[in-house]
C-alpha cells in the first residue's frame, strides 16, 4: 500500500471517529524549540538505576514537563530519577498509554513525593476512551475485575488528580500532542488474547482500545512515544501523520509489543516503518531485544540511530540519541 493511499484510508477512519479526532491544523501547529525525552523505566539498567518490566519517560519541551507512563513498581520512577539527578517536580500532566499496571502503578507515589516541592505537581492525568472499561480473564477461572484503575480512580481524585478522557488527538502542552484512540487500519494485533473487554454488552478480545501515544512536533519531524503499542506501531504513526501533522517521524521510542512476534510480523513491521521513514529508533520494554535488532536491520539504521532504551537513555532535539553506555 502506498503512503498516499494509506493516508486517504486513515483520513476516512478519522472522520468516522467524529469531531474530537484530528484536531490539528496548520493554524494550530506549535513547533518545539527544545525537546529532551529521558527514559526512566525500561527493562535495561546499569549503575544505581533499576530495570523492570514497565515503562516511563519524562518529556521536556520548552520548559513544560509531561510524564509519559509511570512504571510497574511504586518506586521505580522515583529511584531512577534520583539516580539520574532528574527533578520531576515540574511535572503537572501525566499521559497514560493504557490501563496496564506496568504503566500506571507509579503515579500515586509520585503525587505524594512531588507535591511538597510543587503543590501543582501531577494535577491532570490524560487517558484515552476505553481506559476505564471493565476487563476479565476467563481462562483464569474467575470473573474478577482485571482493570485495577477502576478501583483506584477514587484514590486519584481524593489526591486532587483530574482524569481527562480523550476521544481524539489533543495538544496538552505547546507542541506536545497525545493521539487518543488509534484507528486500526492494519491488523497488527499487538495485544494478548487472554483478557476480555466489555463492549456493547459482550465480552470480546481486549484489543486495548485505550492504547495511545504522544508526539512532540518539531521542525525536524515527530518525536513519538508508545507505551506498548497495542494499537500497532504502524497504525500509530499513520494516525499521527494524518490526525496531527503529516511531517516525518524523527524518532520512535517506547514499547512496540513485538517480543513474541513471528518472523513474518517482524518483517512486515520493518518494511512498513522503513516506508514511513522512521529516522531514529529507541525501542525497549515489550519490544524484545532480538526484535529491536531485527528492526534496526530492516529499517537500515545503525548503532547510532537505533538502540535499546535503557534507564537514562535520551533523545535530544537537534542531536539525536544519547544511548548510555549499556545501551550502546
């Protein structure tokens, strides 16, 4: 499928979502002058930092601070921020990529830790539609609720945190956009099948409708962060270029949920990302180590432009990837 045809199909899907989708227009675009993305919770770590099966990244754009996801364990982000000498008290907004615990657990501990230094720290948490929908895992032999965020929502609100549920893309800070729900034009299927979600009175495979990402709009292109990429990385990037701004993908970071992907799926994904023109890749978490290197080869990237994301790894606008020693 050519890029132009894919863009037309995405535009049709966006129109079907309603007026909340595709809010970007030329008059609204703000470009980042300075941007740094620092990985705080991935699988890979060295020194005083700790790794985990989780994800979190600090996005700093022209003085604004947005936290993308908050890790699996309550103290991972706090410990790694301290190890890196990163001050998180500037964070007023958190974007959660989806409801899974390995992306959400650290939020409330961060609120408690940061408020003494900044009473306005973490006042808003941005999620996509579907985030609070009930989930079950029938294979486990019970109907226990699997979406822990439903029970935790009152605790967030008691701490003075407002949830903002997005039906479409939105600019939450100058040049920082979240995608909202992503049209599934390609059957990437990057999600587990054991969990079921309730949709219109029926329990169906949880395709994680709330899976979203963020992008920083820069003169050089998009800097994109995915949580697990359950929507599919190709669907996500196509949506970003259609719903927000059709400029190049300068960097793709985060989790792509390809750790158990077949050779066919890895080859297709690499071909699509190469066609889209991803210039830098810093994939970790659920991407998998071998799939990450397979993508490096498939995208014709190098050790300088494609690395596994580790604690402290950064993408810097105008410079590129700062990988840290262990991720080189």
